[in-house]
C-alpha cells in the first residue's frame, strides 16, 4: 500500500473540511478581542492550535466510537471500522495532534498555558456521554464554544463576559445542528441503547430543541454585541446568522429529512464564514 494514501485517509478520518465550522468563530473571538486585526503571529498560532485541537478531538472520537461505528450501517465504512487505518495509527495521530496543539498554545498568552487541559478533557469525555445522557449535544457544543473564548484569552490574557457570550452562542449553535445530525442515527441509537434528545423526546423534541438552541445563539450574539464597541456591520452579521438559521430550519421538518445534508453541512459552513466576514468588515471599517 502506498504511503501517499495515508494523508487522505487521516483527512477523511477527522473530516478536515469541517474545520470551517469552528475556525471562523475562533477568528471572531480574536478580532473582537482587540477590535482590530490581530498580529500575524497570533493568527498563525491560533490557526495551528485550532487544527491540532480539532484533529485531536475527531481522532479520539473515532477511536473511542470505533465499535459503535462498526455496528452502524451509516458509519461502518469509516477508516477504523473498515480497517483502512488501525487503532495504533490513529492513536499516534492523536498524540501528534496533541503535540501540535501544545506547541501552538505555548506561543500564545501565558493564560492559555494553564487552560489547555480543559478542552483536552472535554474531547475525551464527549464520546462517552452518548452512552449515559441525552445532554451529550450540549457538551459537544460547550467544547466547540471554547474556540472564540480560547482565541480571546490567547491574545489578551483575559476572558470577559463578552467572550463567554460568544462562546455560548457557538455552543448553542453547534448543539442545535447536532440535534439535526443525530436524527440520521435515531433508530440505530435506540437499538444500541445510546442517548440523545431525539431518543429521549422523539423527532419532534429534537426539532424543538434545535429551534430553542438557535434562538439562544442569536440572543447571545446580540448580548455580546451590546457589550462590545461594534459597528453596524456586526449587527448585519447577526441578522444574516438569524436569517440563515431560519432558512436551515425550513429545509427539514419532522418526517422529511431529505435535505438534511444541505441543512447540516452547507448551511452551517456558510453561517460561520459569513459571520466572520461581517466581523472582519466591521473591525476594518
């Protein structure tokens, strides 16, 4: 087997293209922290830290869930269940991702030198939560919500309430679209006694929860903006996020998940990139 095949396999393992969900919000935290364009040094190492952290999180998730994935027809062809990668190879990949994350962290503000174990612990715990509680979606959201908080701390060495507001907005956004995503596995989750809001409250409960969480996302973006010295373009960005979330919810409904891939993958990528674009335009104005 050619060694050239492995980079593509690891990229698929961690769904590298999904970095578009979290990385723009880390940049949002960085830009709003200084109300300007951060230094190239800070942006570079925040980017490296995000890539390392996300690769570690996904690698651990795939490793811990390999047995579950093998019993799920939707996921049985993933790299670990199918044998395209071995557990030892993925473990080494996780160790290298952690090393990359730590190298980046130690180039940034001393505060994050002490805080880095928090996301790592979150990464380890998350895959197990679906075995125990339907609140797993909120844990996933909280871990992803660390992106703007961590970027803010990495530049300024402080974490004001506005940073927590941005983190909360991201947490509820991710938890909301994870509710949609969980509907793909509703029946298999029930058969394997896994937990989710959809399993606990049914498909309609998942839709209600997603709407509630996404309303909270918009509310927290508004609250953070009120506490910051932002301009009109930030508020246009919030309006665009609200409109895109409303459109996302219009694409799927209970009993009709045909456009779920569009709602989950396309719309959420557009939301994160669009909001960052408006924040960038606002700080440059």
